[in-house]
C-alpha cells in the first residue's frame, strides 16, 4: 500500500520554528484533507491537526498546518523540549479506499 | 471523556490467530466508526481497516484482506480485531481509534493505548 512521504528526521533548538513536509498524490492529499498526529515516546498517537489546518481543543497555537496541491506541512513555532516526538501525516486515499500514513518524522529538540 | 481501552499484550506462535479488544466509553459507541492501525517497532503507522459499530459493515486494507476480521459487541461497547495466520512480520503494537467523519473529513480523534502482539516460535 503506497503511503505518504515524510523526511525521517528534523531538529531545532528551543524557541526556534521548525517545519516538516508530507508529500502525496492526487488520490490522497490532492483530493482529501490532511491530518497530523503526534506520538510521544512510548505512547499512542494523538491528533494534532485535522482538516489541513484545524487544531483540536487543547493543542497550542504554536502548532499549525497547511496544504498546497499534493503536499502538506506542519509548523511548530517556539519549539519546546516537550515537542520532541514523532509526527505522522495521514489522508484518505480514494484509489486505495483507505487511509494512508506517512512514515513519520522524528523531531529532536537540541 | 472519550476512552478506548484495549486488551493486554499477546504472545503467539506463527500460524496462530490473535483477537484484540477495544472497549469504548464516554460516548455512544454506535455513532462513530472504529479503525485499527498497527505499528511495528521503529516503523510508521499502518492502517488496517474500519468497522461501523452500528451496521457491522467493514472495510479492510488490501494487504490484510482474507486475514483480518473486525467485529463488535454493541451490548458492551467493544470492538474486536482478529488477525489470522500470524507471521513474524505481524509483530507490532495494534491500536484502535475512533473516527470522526464529516463530508470529506476523516480523522482519528481518540486512540486506544495499544496492544503489543508478538509472534515468535
């Protein structure tokens, strides 16, 4: 099952702004919304961004999402040590008739 | 509050089957689909399929067709995922997740804590 493409790693220092990308195709990101999940070490994923750029209640506004064409991005501003986690993008794929995930980006706060 | 509580870790031999449960609370169980997602150690998330607890209808990823069955017991608000013909590559943490759907939106707003399934001879 083809998935979305994410860089395996990203890093930043406290207070910095970091972005991470998620690339797909016309049958997934090009047609359907993108969602982002944060996974702290040893825990279950948590919804971070839904419908491209919406934040669930409780998620700080330091986290923002955007989408353009068949790609999406997650930005984290004012980076904090507790942001160190894996970030995965996901979208419904009309060709596969199911959800596709990215491989995840491991964020390290230096 | 919405909560999904999964059954405990399992150790299975190759060729065996495993059935993982996911008990929902804090909302009307039949109002939201349940999906199953797995994650092998150090790997990304992998979608397995969906189940509508109201109708019992299901949809599975092609990779798991013929090996996975998703069911539910509405009287106890519990969803189940059974995977048969286990092989070592099925060793992973299995998650259930509640799905929110609206127009073309489709996202997982609540997750179970995960169930480790280890397959080894």
